[in-house]
């Protein structure tokens, strides 16, 4: 089905995907869930989400939670007590400057992301695509256009791939982004749920300690989530087209993978000029070996070598 929304074409899947295929369902007014057959894949929260036991200034929108593993386990966390601002799979920066003023999208201070419209909802037997146009707002002033596209492949026996394509375009004034000093976080981030037996793997091997300001093409975190008898995990892969490839990362064994682009060195994004950030979230069952992760990363590069971002 094809519909017109705000002057643009929106592709919408039929309510019932083919049996075993993908389907979207509304989860109230603020959230959209994706299923493959009867198995949940993720929930995208386009509207504002808050919790009664959390300060009101931590309300947030435009992020993914829950993100599910292959056996229906909830991989991600939202409003964790140690970092209320962490929010599943999200993209935010602690230093946002425009017109000489400083804001913090990471801690939700002075600037916020707002959903504006759907660009695409497509659910097919072998592919699901969810794309939204959001804005970064300082009060009533929009300083950034944001387009997020989530492209989901069917699960295999051991893994699932979700491509995350993010396009940022400052509106009328340049916007400067930077990561946290001495740590580099600021960008795509995946906060895992609580668990034990955490293992962080990188192209350099298993990380015995936390890593900060470390340039990597990919990183993987595996853990045994509380209440689960077996481990699961996810990796984030960075596409070679990414600015400053490979970018900096912050990796913490309490359960977080943080991209750090542009890292500790600020980058000014000119008005009207889009910046494309491309990733794959590779969700896997059990502990993935470094060889398996490296092969999955190679497969990602091969699959996307000729494919451009859908718009």
C-alpha cells in the first residue's frame, strides 16, 4: 500500500505479512514494534517515553528499545539506574554547539530529538525497512534534520543483521559535535540489559579491561542476561564510508558499546550538507568467536559494497 504523508510518499506494509515474514504493529501511540513471524525483533519509540520513578528531564524519544535476541530475550536496557539517560539502541552526543551555545543531547539538556514523520514502513517476507525523519530542537528552533533507517534481514539459525543508516543535516547554521573528553562517547550506542559473564571482543582480540578513545572497525559484547541460562550478544560494525574511519569507541564491561564519532576532536557540520553514518548491528546467539565476527563483518562489507542507502 502506498500513501501520501506531508507531501512525501510513504510505503506501508500490509497489516498481515506473509506467514513467517515481517510485520509492524503499533504499541500504543508512541511506539512501533517489528515482528518476524511470532518473534519480536525490536520496538522503535517514535514518541516520548518517560517513567514515573525517573526524573522528568530524562524523558526521551526516537530510539530502539526493546531490542530482542534470537530467543526473545531483551538484549537492551532503558532507564538503567546507573545511567538514567541510557536508552537501548540510540544516537546522541554530549557536546552540541550552534551559534556559540552548548547543548547536551546525550544527557537530554537543552536539546531534544523529535519525531516528525515516517519515511518508510515496509514489511516483506525477506526484508523489513523502517525509516523516520526526526528533528533536533532547541525550544521551538530546529537545528538538525535527522533521518534514521533500520533495515532488517531475516534471522538465521545463529544471527540477525540490522543495518542502521543515520543521516544528519544541519538546518540553517553549522552544528559542531564532539564526544566526551577522555572517553570519546557520542554517537551510536547500545546499552545492554543487566547480566554476567561479559566478554568484549574487538579486531585486536578479547578486551580484558574497558577501552576508551580506541579506533575500531567493530566491537562485540556477549553476556548472560539475568534470568537466562545461556549467553547472547551483539556487535556493531562500521561501514568504510564512515567519516574518520575507523572511528573511536568507548567500551564498558558493565554493558555498553559506544561509538565515538567525531570523538574527542570536535567536528563542524556545515548547514545544508548531509553526513551519512552507516552501521550494522549483528545480533547472535551464544558466544561468537572472533573468526565468526570477522566473517560477519566481511559479509556486511560485501553486501553493502554496491547497495546505496534507500531514501
